[in-house]
C-alpha cells in the first residue's frame, strides 16, 4: 500500500478534534496556572471549530463555517477580557494561580 493512496476522510479530522478537545479539557482540570488554563480553553474552542468545519465540508453546508466565524469573534473578545483579568492578577502577585481570583476585589 502506497502512502499516496491514503485518502484523508472526515474521520481523521474528527479524531484530531476529539484529541485536541480532550487535551484541552484535561489541561483545564489539572493545571492551576491561569495562563495555561486560558490556553486550554482556546484549544478546546479550536477543536470545536475543527469539528464544525469538518461537518460543514461533509454536508456541503456553509452553516458550520458561519458558526466558526462567530466562535472566533467570541474567542477574540474572550482573549481581550481574559488577558486583562490575568494581567491584573499578575500585577498584584507574581506567582498567581486560579485560586487567587479573590485578589481582584480591590
């Protein structure tokens, strides 16, 4: 069997999306560093986007790509607000973890 004869189907994309989502959710549950948790949430969003695009391609529908566009817009807003919160926490305390959110009370 030749490598050139290998056809990449939607199942491959769905498995990659499931693996990315699993890595993101495990990282979110196990890590305490706020930046790592933030990156894990972004990884989970990208895994969901990959799944939406895969189904949009398989079903010949633009709806999945539209959902991905709006997901990316929401993710950009999340990055702006989330990074502002993270910077505010790290300015108060250098080695901040997810348990240090109470420092934002002022």
